[in-house]
C-alpha cells in the first residue's frame, strides 16, 4: 500500500513518542487529570486502545464491526466515554501492553491492505491512508492531553502536516455539524512548518479572498480543539475564514466544547 506508507511510518513514530511519555509513569501519575473533563492519563491511553481495536475490527471482520456501529448508534452520547472508562480500570502495565499490541496489529494490517481498500467506519468508509491519518491525528491530540497533564512540552514535528491536511479537508464538516451553510468558495491556507526549515504547507488557490495564515502547530491545536483560538497566532482574512477559525474541528462527531482561553474569558 505504497500511498499509505509515509503516514503509516509517521503514525508509528507518533505512537512511539507518546509511549515514551507514559511507559515509566507511576500508578499515581496514570491517575492525573487531563484537560478533558473526567479523563485521566489512563483514560487517554484507554481511548486510543479502544479506537485502535475498533479500526482493527473494521479491517479484519466487517460484520463484527457492524455490530459495534449499532451499539454506538444506540448510545451516541456515551459510547466513547464508556470505552475509555472501561480500559482505564485496568492496571497500567496491562493497559500499556494492550495499547502496544493493538496498535502494532493495526499498523501491520493497514500496511498489508491491498491498494484501493476501503474500511467501514462510524461514518463513511475510509481509505487506508485516511484511516492511518485519522489514527495519527488522534494519537497526537490525545498525546497532547497527556503532555498537558504531565506538564511536558513536546517538540512539534513535521508529522503534523497530516493533522493539518485533515483539518483543512474537514472545513465544510465543521460548518455542517453546527447546522451552518459551508462557504461556497475555497480558502487559501498557508501554515509554517514546525520543522525549522522555513517550509510552508499551502492549500487552496493562491488568489482566494478568504485566507488563514500562521504556525502549523497552532492550526493543529485549533482543529483538534486542544487550544483556544485566543491563545494561538492564527490570522484570518475574510469573514468566512474568521468564522471558520471559531468552529474548526478535524474530528468526526458533534461539536466539541474545546478548551477555554488561558485568560479564562473569550
């Protein structure tokens, strides 16, 4: 699956970075609260474990996965939290082992998937590169929650280009999930790579009237709702682009509450 190999390699690296953050934690630190209300460090890793298992099931047993989709449809407001809560009760060593085993198995299955494979999911079916990108986005975003809980500053990498791309592509979804009409025109987005090489990630027509510019890291924090817009160095040109930065999200599902601004007011 040559078109998925770059993002799969980056997914493996992103997972390994988060693994290093939690591998040596004491049991007490696994219980630290993260910025997600009600979720500890253990909940964050349990959620990744649960989602990796769901993706693996989708790739290997679509019929069994369809049953899981029915369960999710019956409890749309709680099934994600329930999955995290169940895993968070495990001893840290067992939870860590399950996460490692599951993510490795998923990585291998995605790597060996034939070209053109589409996997069932909770929304529309996903191509393998898209599934790998979604897993990387979640790993990075929930890893940010863990880092915040531990008081650790992570170095941003160019792996974030995958998160930025999915955030750009989810523009219309962010409007639709709030019952708003998406803008009819394309935006120009220009983001500075965090890799220190002065590169720019650019999307959309160069002459677009609606524009967003700023650091790639800040854009990724915004679209994963790990930071409030007021705390980020993103700039919008045009009323539609400005509105988008208030509601942007790269993840599926209902609008998230996001993070409050550091000053405590909007």
